[in-house]
C-alpha cells in the first residue's frame, strides 16, 4: 500500500473544512514546530529530507531556503506559486480545492522557518473556486489561532493573502510572478539578482510551488528520514502525477517518485482508451520532450528522466495513442507558447510566430523539403537566448516530436497532406480527435 | 430634438455625468481590505481589475482611470498591466461567455467537435457574440482541468467531461 502524504484527506466529505483537517491530525506539525523546534531546525529537516521543488525544476527546497540572507532587517516574503498553467497540469488545484489547510500549514511552517510574516498565494485567475476555498480556510484557521497574530501563543505572526492572476502562463515563472504581484506586466526579470536576495518589493523572497509546500507538514511531523525513505535516492517522497489524454482513467495519482511510466499508465490510469496503442507521452507537461513506448520502464523521477533525455517537469503526464498526429500536437502547443510569450526577447517573440507558420504549412500539406531543417534551425536560435525558460520550453514540442517522429513530418511534406485528416475542416491548429 | 435648448443640453450633460462609472459602496469597502493586503498600492491592480470586471462586466478606459484614481497611480500603469492579462474583457460581451479549452488534453479528447457543435448550434463563429447579445463564444488556453477533458467554462463555472449531448443539456439548463 502506498503511503499518501498529499492526498490523504482528499475524497473524505468536507475535507476542505478545518474540523476534518484537525481530526486527521492537521496543524499538529505546526504545533510541534512552534513548541519544540527552532526555525533553523525546521530548515535542517527540510534539507535532510532531500525534498525537491515540485513546480518543474526539481531544485532542492532546503537549499533554496538557505539562500535567504540571514540577519537582514525589514520584511521578507513567501510566495506560493499556485499559477498552475503548464498544459496537462491540474494537481495543485486538487490540493487547494480539497485540502486547503494542508497548504496553509505548509506555508505557516515554511514562514516560521524563514522568519517571514507575510505570504501571498498567487493562484491562477481561472481557479475562482480554489481561491474561495483558500480564503474560507484562512478565515477558519485565523479564528482557531493557527494563523494571524501570536500563533498558538508562540509570538510568531503570519498573514496569508490570496492573489488571483490574470490568465497569463508566464506568471508561473517566479520573477514574472513577482512583477505581476507588484501590479505590473507579467514579464520575467533578468537574473541575478535572484529573488532570495532581491524579490518581492525588492525584499528577500522565497517562492515555492503548492505541492512542494504541502509536503512540509509531513516532513516536520514524521521526520526527514521517514520522508526520505519514500521514493528513490535524491528523488524522495511522493509525487502527484496528473494523467490526461488517451487513457481510461485520467486523474491525479499520488505515487512514490521512481514509479515506472508503465505502472502509472496501465496499473493506475486504467490503460489506453479504446484499447488502442500507445504512441507518445509528454512525461512532465507539454514542455518536456516526448517519450515513446520504449521508455515505459523508465522510473518517473527527476534524475532518471533527465538521463532518458526528458524531464519530470510538473508531473503532468499527457498520453497520446496511435491516432494522434504529432505535427498537429507540435503546432497546437507552439501556438500556445507563442500566445503566452511576453514579447520581451526577440528570439522567443519572433521565432515562435515563425515556427507556427512553418508548422501550419506542413500540417496543411503545403510544406516544402527543407522546412523541417528550418524548424530545427529556428529552435536552435531560440534555445538559451531568452531571459526566462519560456523560450526553451516553447521549442520542445516541435524539437522533440521532430526527433522522435521525423518520418511523420516528412510524410506530410511528401504526400502534401495530413495522414490523420481532421474531422472538422474549419479547424486551425486543433488536434481533431 | 431639443438640441438647441440650453436646459436640455444641461439635462443631457447631467445624465451623462450621472452615468459615470463608480464603484458601489460595498465594492469600496472591499477595495479598502484589498489595498491593505499590500505594502504598495499598485499591487492591488490585478485584484481591482477582477473586482471591476465583476461590477461592470468589462474594462473600458473609464474603468482604467477609475482604478488608477483609487490607487493613486497613473492610468497608463493600469493599462500596461491590463494589456498582459487575457482574463479581462476590454469590450462588452454576451450575458454568457462560453470558453472552450482547445489546448492539448482537451483537443485529444474532442474539443474541436465541441467547438464546431457550439458554432453551429449558436450560429456564430468562435470569438464572436450572438446577434441578441446572449452568448459570446471563445476559445481559451489550458484551464487546468485536463483530467476531466474536454472542458469549457460558462462565465466562472467549469463544465467538465463534455460530450455533445452533455453540452446540449448544459445549454438547456443555462437557458441558451
């Protein structure tokens, strides 16, 4: 039986209410930390647990925290990144809607560790229900003395605010998030300086993903060793895998890091829809290189997926069967990233528009020999030449589908049409079904 | 017809002034709480844009000035932020705004058929409003609901696991 850290309360009736949370041992970790642990001890526990950021980059959380300068006077902030926007990702929403107190307790523990008194949850604008759930949870929690002033008589104060975004993908990038929170355009900042020293309002700021923070209560309550015993070496704990696409049982599954793609898809997600054959999978969101059935036994963890030429990303597993046209997939996703490019950097702003044009003509059967080479060229002109990771993310759908399905691109060009003809001729850049 | 009459002109001017957009008393109270959440007033731009959209339905130049006035910043600062967020409507829209997600997971499971069906059923193309002003049909990027694809929203409500039959039932319930 797999232990559940993040979804243990999800599914129970009224799981979003504080009474349900308290009856399952909620806020006990906060109580333990405030009564028996020094802030540094909490940081030490998180370091020892080897917890890595669940937002996509997999950076060690304890290490990130240690970059916050010590002994600096004045305010410092924690921002919870709840701007879940990577296509295929819907895991943080489950926590915020069903177990908001778990996130609040995680934030409270992190703020206690880092001597932070103000935290902002930056939640994507469309998650109105999640934002309401968080707001009511904050009220409940303040009323019971778990948030607010002099928490549990410890002298520690914490105010958590919920800030709704405006439907902009790039605000999930941490410095764009800070700009957005300051009421400006959501445009990434040049780094360094890093947010740990110059962040929100120019103050030291730590930014962590919802799922990352939701792990903290378990680590504090059960000890870092217990947490590190789950998963694999350097890839500790469980992970929320958000499975979507052509599977029988799409949904969010909490499994130890290192579980194989095969087990996730066939044991948990119910196998392929309509009994069709698996063609390709984005293993960690639409900006992680596609893998093919030969990768089914690769362990789903940060390091193994990098070794396999891809990434764990946000854990959004998008599954495609053999009826899927990979050129269409690349086109639709490149259009998305072009739409979300903030426009600051020329390679990203202009290059993605150009890629869309080339992909459109290949998909429409009007591609010419040399178009695929042109795409590869544009990708290399965008790669590593932008302020933020969006440029590198945006080229991955085209780059990785060319790498794994080059013959499909060539077939479009050679036959002058899409072998997976769409059912709706009015479509532009959609995938059909 | 009384265009020449001074009194009528004044009356018309008065009515125009009376129509000037203002936040309601409750909204102003809410704004006070929002502004207090941040050490810098400009941070309240996004929350106030959300609030203004709820109050007035869309964000026009007058609303931009109104928000700038409340926060004591320049209208261009509000305008700059506004331009980078897709959630805000700059022009009036239908009573119901239907947004169909066309990103990857939804498209894999038939979002395009749903969209084509809605276009035929409502008699409008995507990104336009029915002549009676009842419905605006739009496409939208990933709504973060990929496990229950295909997905659409009507105003702020998510409708998930869509099929054409289910869309019909929903439209019937909503009264479209």
